[in-house]
């Protein structure tokens, strides 16, 4: 039912396209609002489905370049549902209500186990800012006059403009994960003014198999480049907290009983 009610995905250009085309200028224009972001904090409203189950959540997010992140999944009252922190791909996940913790795990695997979405700190920062690295701009392809497809670290970034005189924007990205869940992101409704001008207000994250997750994010209360102490990306483990493995977390999390690919 959740999948049936979800809006249609953006239609991206298919086929090999023509090329090569130097998309460096287009990428530079598309990322002009986010290139200089070193830290970002925001509130993120999440709706959609994970593993066929409906999901609704409110997150507090803090991220810092190059690879640090903190997510708190808030509950209507009391302690957070979970606190996730990661630095340099080493993650800790605390479940305060259950007094359980995952320590020294890979970030993407940990977030996938608890929330279905295999994102590390770099992916999270791109998800909230729509800011592509575009490592292969000189190998980009052209699909008509108003699309550029740029190879990126783990996939492709789609640049689009509404007309020849309009500005280029990052509107989508596809990520191929070896041995994991490949996914795509869509970015829409640029924030209209400071402090987050040009950053996407709405983000959609979808697994390419169409089964594991389909999430819609609304990003608000954005603050950019505020100093974030290193303590933000650590979490204090309360006495009496017991370890939980990623496999146990998967079995009790949103993907329990799912037959999707890992």
C-alpha cells in the first residue's frame, strides 16, 4: 500500500547519451550553494516505507566534512529512539530505551540495520545538501541540451536546467554499491533564501530494487558552517548498556523478515 501511494519517481534520461562533454562549468554552477559547506545541522522529517513497513520519524542531524555525522531519532517524549554517530566510517549506535549499543561498526552497515538506508557520513551530507563531488566531470555525458550525467565516486549525478538560460541544478544521483543495496536520490524545491539558499528542501531516497526503502525527507531549520565540537560525534554509553550485533539489529529492525538483497 505504501508503494502504491508513493508519487512517481523523476524520469531520468535513459540510454548512453552523447559525449564526452566537459560538464565542469555546469557542475560548478549546480554546486555553487554547497561547495563551501563545512558543517550542517538540520531537522529532518522522514516519511515513507522501509522493508514494506510504513515509517514516520523526526531526526536531528549534524554533519561535518569530511566524514562525521550524528543523527538522533526523536520520540514524542522521553529518550531518543536511537543516537547514531560516526567518524571516518567507524560508527556507534546507541538504543537508549533498550540499553543496547553497537560499537566500532561500519557506518553504512549500521544505519542500514537500524533504518534500512545504507548511508555513510559522506552520503548523508550529500543527501541533505544535494552537493555532488562529480569526480568524473570530464567524462560526463550529454542527454539533450538540458541534461548532463556526471560520473561520481559511487555512481552518477544528474544535472538539469529548465531552459538554456536557466541555472544548472543537481536533481538526482544514482549510487551503485558492490555487494549492497544500490539506491537513488532526488532533490527538489530549493530553499528560497538564507541561510540555506539553493539547498534542497525535499529529498527522496529510494532503493533501486523498489523494495527495501522509499523515503521522503523534508529538511528544515538548517544552519551552516557553525562550529561543531568533536564531542558532537561521540556518544556516552550509560552504565548497564549491553552490546547488540548488527545481525541482531537487522532481525529486530525495520527490515526484519524482508527478502530484499543485502
